[in-house]
């Protein structure tokens, strides 16, 4: 079983889109996949066509009420694809878990009791570095970081990487960054190329060769409760996520090297556009 957490504390980086579409591509390839919606906004749940208030039980019940995961998991309309849904009540879970013994590993321990035994677990994390994200990190053996190719893409990324490495050192030695994904990429834009270049400079071989191109179909698919492969199977979005999924599946056989140092300068980026503006001010 491979457990993969998709994390970035910045909203709009493509976490949910990646979890849903990679999970669907894996399922279509014949693998049994479980998606864990750990975001109080319940975007993964909504993306797959479920109303966030409809499921009788949710991951909140697993974390707070010790409900068995197998009593909460629901089947989706995609064959081989299961979902551990979320509800808005998950927003209060971090406060309610404060006094829980072993609060950082509640999700991990709950999954141990499940009899579903999927080949892949993909966890959609909230846009924060709180207790819910910490549960994802202690559960996962791999972390994928989606980075939107835009000006503020690398802001706060240093803290995220440091958090992952602290969890690795103190709680879960198995977890590590297995991939960094560039999303919403447009090769015609200078800023997109510069963000991609800087990301490769810091993460090296960790950066996926596949970049998820800007694609309106990817943005429209959730409103129809469909994956990109159902909504627009011939789109760039479908093509890119198929390629990305192949990379991830191969990653289990050809493990990349772990990051050995903390990239402390990630936030201190200087783009070409900044340099040009600075020169004008001096002149």
C-alpha cells in the first residue's frame, strides 16, 4: 500500500484536482484507490458529485467519535475508487482533538483497523499546517507538493518543507517528499517558466516531468461532479493527469532520493520581473 498526502498550505494550488484525477486514473488502470478528504471545505467530496451534507458519516466521525473507517467509506461512480468523505463539521475537529491522547496519529491508527486494503491512499489536505495536516503526514509515506506557476507560488514553502522534515525526524520516519508538481502552467508566460526553473533548482529530480497546463475543463469538471476523464477525456487536463499518474505509479519502483537539506531560501525568490523593476527604480 502506498499512502500519498497532497499538501500545500496555499489555497488554489491544485491539491483537490490532483487527488481526484490521479485517483481516478489509478482506478481506471485497475488499482483499488481510497481518497481521504481531510479538508473541511470538502472539495474532494464535492468534486466527485456528493453533497457535503449528504453522507451520514464523515471523516469527522472517525477522528472524533472513533467510528470505524469501513463504516464511513463510500463507493464513488468510478470503478475501484472509494472515498472517505468530509463535512463542514470537520472545521472544529482540530479544537476538539487538542486533548486527545496521540492526536497526531488518530488517522493512521484508524486506517490500521480498515479491512478495505486499497493499493493506494491519496489524502487531500487542508490549506494549513494544523493538526489535520499533521495527521496526514504521520499517516503518509509519501508527500506530493503541488505548486501553482504564479508569482507567490513559493511563499511559505520553506515552512512546509521544514514541517515535513520535522515529522520525518520525530514521528514518522517513512514519510518524505516524493514529488513536486507544477500546476496551472503556461509556457508562454515568463513567470510560469521562472517559477518552474526555480522549483527545479531547489528540488531537482523531485520535480515531476509532467506539468499540469492551464485548462478551463479542469476548472469546470467539479461543478458537474465528474473527473476530467469523464468530463473532457480529450482535453489537455486529461492528457496531463494521465502522464502524471504514470510517473507516480513508476515512482514506487524507482524511488527518488530524499531531500537532504532544508531549502531555507525558497521564500527569498527573485524573479526576472523583479530585477527589471528594481533597475528602473534605481535609474
